[in-house]
């Protein structure tokens, strides 16, 4: 596989329908968990979608920093004999952040404060991660099928039609 093909195969493509479904799940998560906000990002550090009270938070900076931190955590896991850690959390004086890996190429990032508990967030975040992973799996399979359809030959009908048009064009 060439470098370009490899990059294309790893790139996540999100369609509006999938994002709408993810947004509905994020909204439900916020209602149940009482978390402040939630961000869906890819492992490369790009913000895909977000919900909740996101005022004052630079989503792009947050996404890039979380992805970098998760990458460092992956290396730490290897040092400790693990393949990868799939969760990460930090606690400050005013708030907390929980991050989970979703599938192989995306993450959910939750910001919350004293209005909820880490246990409540963790419980609903695990359920949300499973639901989003299933959604992404379906979307990925659909994309693969579409890509296969796009690369199939045009078919005999097209060849005959094209030949007839060329014959007509170059008739004496």
C-alpha cells in the first residue's frame, strides 16, 4: 500500500447523518450524567462535535492536547506491559476531565464539576462509548462498501454505449 493509500485508509470521514446520531447520544449523556460538556474528537486531535457548556473552552486546543496526552499515555502503557490504556482522567480544584478511547481512532472527552460524581460520569461514559463505537463501526462498513462500489468497473453497457458514440462521432 502506498503512503497516500495508507493515509486515506486511516482517515476518518464523518457524514452528517452519523454526526447527528452522535450528537443525539451526546445530548442524552449530558442529561443523564449532569456533566458540563462533552467533545467527540479523533485520535489525531481534531474536534468533530461537541455538546454542553463549551463557552470559554477552545475545542481545537483541547482536542490537540488531549490527543497528545493520550499518545503519551499509550507509551506509558507499553512501559508497564499494557497494549494501551483506554481511559484517562485528571482532577483539578474546580473540575475534572475524563477521556475514553472509542474504537481505534476516536475519543470522548468529558468536562464536569461538583454537580455530578466521577462514578456517575464513568458509568454513563462507558455506555456512551459502546454506543458510539457501534455507530462508527456501521458507518465505516458503509463507507467501505461505497468505496468498493466507486471502484468497480463501469460495466459492459457503458462500454457498448461508449463505442457506439465514438463510432457515430468519427463516421465519414
